[in-house]
C-alpha cells in the first residue's frame, strides 16, 4: 500500500503470480546499461571496481536509481540488498533495501538467484539479460538486467552489483 508517496506495506506477497523469463544477451541496448557496463569495464582493470570508490560516482549519477548492491551474508548463505534504487522498487512493488533475498523470493527462486549471484562473484564476469516479467500470460514488466562483480569497500569480498533498465524509462 502506498500513501503520500510512502510505502507502508504490501497486501499481497511481493512476487505473487509473477513469472520472470530471462534471456542472456551479449551486449546491452539501453543507454544506461551501456554507460554502467562501460564504466565498470574502465574501472575494473587494475585494482578492481570498488564500492565506495567507484560507485556512487558522478559519471554514474544518471543511473544510480537503477542500481542495487547484493552483499553476501551468513557466509554466503544469503545476500542482502543494499542501496536498491527506485528501479528495484518498481520491480518488487516495494522498497527492498536491507532485505535478504530469502525475504523476497520463495525457496526455489531464492536458490536460483543465490546460485546466479555466487557464480557471478566466483567467475568475476558480468552477465546481461533481457527480462520479461509476466502475470497470467501478460507482460507486466520488460527490462534489461546487468549483474556485475564488484569489490566490497574493504576489498576483501566480492559483491554483486545489479542494475535494471526498463524499456519504457528514458
């Protein structure tokens, strides 16, 4: 429920009856996605892309609303969403900043998401998807999703930066 621009809570579960279909793509087509990927590639060389040093950053100001950080918690048993921008509020129907993936997804989807984030952090290579979210056969949302490995502020751990770029947002 939303009143006066504030989200007070949900009447239905966040992902009620939603089906997410992902198709890997080689290169992003959305301007913001290309900007973020190019910035990540430029800063990733050498000492890596570091949270707090490379994001937030002035060159990324126009895409900060599209970004969230996935921080591993409980010895990588789960991930906490940090700094989730408004694109994630649109995707999940509420502010997910501070929530764990296990709070957002059912058990099966949680394990799939967790496995994907662990793979990205392990192989240290970005993944790009074209995503359709459907409900009862009707397209509910369409966006490009990026998942990029980044270093924690202390550079001891690999986190994942996720970004969503909607087809109807400029």
